[in-house]
C-alpha cells in the first residue's frame, strides 16, 4: 500500500511539472531570439565600441556575462526539451494500455515538439556561445596589444 501511495504522489508531482516546463521552454525560446538580436548588434557595432572604449576590464565583464547567458541557453534548452518529452509519455503509454489512441497521439505530439524546441534552443545557444567567445577573445587580445604599444 505504501508503494501505491508513493507512486501516485510521484506521478502527480511529475504530471504537475509539464506546464511549468512548457512555460520555461517558451521563455527560453524568447530569450534565445533576444540573444540572437543582441549578438547581431554586437557583431555590427558593439564589439567595435568596446574596442574604442579601450577598457579591457569592462570588455571582459560584458563578454563573460553574454557568454554565460549563451551557455545557459545551450545547456538548459535540451534539458527542458527532454523533460517535456518524458513527462507526457507516461500518461500517453498508460492511455495506450486503455486503448485511448487519441490521448497517446496528443502525448507523443507534445513530446516530439518539446524535443525539437529544446534542441533548437540548445543549438542557438551553442552557436552564440562559440561566436561570442571568438569575438571577445579577439577583442581582449586587441586591447592587450593596444595596451602593450602604449
């Protein structure tokens, strides 16, 4: 009997997580889109302005923050996608056992959609992180070279 109550409690808790996971994934998608816009601004003029300012400490702080945000997106997106995949599959498989194919189809659709969105967000975050690392490494090298010549 204890196992049955514990299993029901865990199932209820996990089922409750689906909507917050979907909301967090949607927010992460919005953040990834925002970060792409930020990166475009960096690429067109932001890095050049930081170089003109000539302050390596500020450039390092700004770069570190932007790279950390991209890394967070790259790591958390696939995790949320996996959670969004696994959470509906339990009830979907239980529905299959009862012959409720429509419920299974809906659960599998949610599972695949969250997988794809999580992976897409992870790819965007990974690319942003790599590009930004390169940009800020070059910027800091240039600022160090400028300081050495002064």
